[in-house]
């Protein structure tokens, strides 16, 4: 997994989260953090994206994919905030 793919998945996760939140409306009982976390983990597990393998760290049982999904979900928030400030 390279840095470009990591950023792409983070942006995709944030974008899909924004769409889901707009569909559900402001009164949705599911916090955006939960949606972003679920999407990040799902995308990484399904695409077998493992940030840790990039650093030659082998984790068993797709734990690396799950942890990568958590990192991506957090990274998408930071990236979204940065893009918002730039606009």
C-alpha cells in the first residue's frame, strides 16, 4: 500500500460519510465517527489494504487491515478539516 492509495481511501471514506450523513439528515442517531470508522475498516479489509505491510510489519489475521481502517478513518477527518480550511 503506497501513500497515494492511503490518501485516496481516506478521501473516499470521508466523502461517503458526508453522503450518508446528508441522506440520514441532522437528526441521525449514528455519529459521523462511527460511520467513518466502519467505512474505513470495511474498505481496508475488503481491499486487503494494510499500511503496516508498507513498513514491513506483518500482523496476523487481517489485524493490519483493521488497524489500517482505523488509521484511515482518523486520517480522513484530519484531511477533511485541512481541505475545509483551505477553501
